[in-house]
């Protein structure tokens, strides 16, 4: 069973924003897409760019280093469908955004 850990509070991330948080020592890219929160691995599979520092448009984040794009709801790259980053479970309890790495 997945263990959820607090990653942020809802008010730290407005709709359309993304950030990088640390959950149990793992860098996680956290996104607010229209009030729904999503979390994926922060490291782009292309060259290791920080996805949490990318630009979010709708449900797609663009890596700031080389422009690779990912669907934040699935972790799948739009540049190369065979490339994927880990997607993590997210739930909101009160004002807390919780992420499970398993």
C-alpha cells in the first residue's frame, strides 16, 4: 500500500503553476492543472532537465533544457511516446497536497 507524504499545501501552487518538491529524498515535479494536482519524476529522460522548472500549458510541461514535452497526467513524453517518467499518486487532504512514491 502506498504511503502518502505531504509535499506542499494547495495555496503554494496556483492553477497553471509547477514546482519541484522533495518527498522522502526524491525530487518530484508537482503541477496544478485547473485545480487538480499531479506529480511526476522531476528528471527529464532526455538529458536530466528539471521538469518542475518547466513551463506548464494545460496538462503539458515543457522541459526548460531542451524542450521535451510530457503529459503530466501520465508521465508520457509527447516527443517520444516510448519515453516516460514515473507518475506518482496524489491526493489532497484539507489544504495539504500528499504524494505517494510507490
